[in-house]
């Protein structure tokens, strides 16, 4: 039994898509929604989202987790907020013992649609055509695409090669540039030095 999770991180509405490869179980998907007024700060809000993710997968045998890499937009405040969310989620996943890998937005889009600059509507159409997901939520559609590129990368590293040409191009590039992030298995506390003045 293998399960592949895709996360489209957002403070407002995080897309969550879990592929169940075993027969008899449908894929699971949802949006994890939050409002800024419900939290004292963005760290608390990010931690709430991270905990919601952990709670949804804690009883699942997760094979691989894929997420979109840090957003690089033009609004500095948005970049800081998403970087905070991304960092908190990564730390919580590592603490919980999960292996995960961030994928660049253009690679996700190209793997899903054949174009690295595909608009949102094309992503919605593609996840319906390729994966049978009928949704009006861009966040869930993106999470679905992220879950599928994560599964494809996992299968690529295991030797599968029957992907479409544009999918193969993306997977080759990713394999050269990135590696999954593993939970820490060493105790770094002995390397900490505290100096008193």
C-alpha cells in the first residue's frame, strides 16, 4: 500500500490531496482554511495549518510527500508569510518523521500540462482530464498535480520510465537538481556552544 500526499501551501486555503494507490480507497482532498483574525500572528496560524496536515495523515502509511517550493512573488510581505508557513510545515513534517520534497512551480505546471507557465484554468482542466478530479478549487487542483509529480518522481527513482516526453524532461531535471528531505537522525545538541559574557 502506497500513499502520496501533495500540498499547495497557503495561509488562506492550503490544498491537500492524498493519493491512495491501493484499490478500494478513493483519493482524499480538501482545503485547510484559516482567517488572520483567528490567530495572534502568522507563526501560530502556520503552526495550526501544519498540525491540521499532520492530523490528517497520522494514521496513514505515507510513502512520499510533495509540496510546492517557496513562492517567489513581487509582494515582500506575501513572500515572508509564505516562507514562514513553508518553514513551519517542513519542520513539523521532519519532527513527525516524514520524508518530503519541494517542487518548483514551473516544474509542477510543466509536468501536469506540458507548459511551465500554464494558467490556473489549464491546471483545472488538466487534473480533470488526467486524474479525473472535478473541482473548481485551484488549491485542490494544484495539490492534486503536486501529489502526482511526487508519485512520478518516487516511481522514477525506482526505475519507471514510461512517462510522456515532457514529463520525462521534468523528472530528469528534478533528479539532477534536488533530493528529498529526510528527517534528521542525528543529535546536534552536543554541537551547541553557549558562551557567557
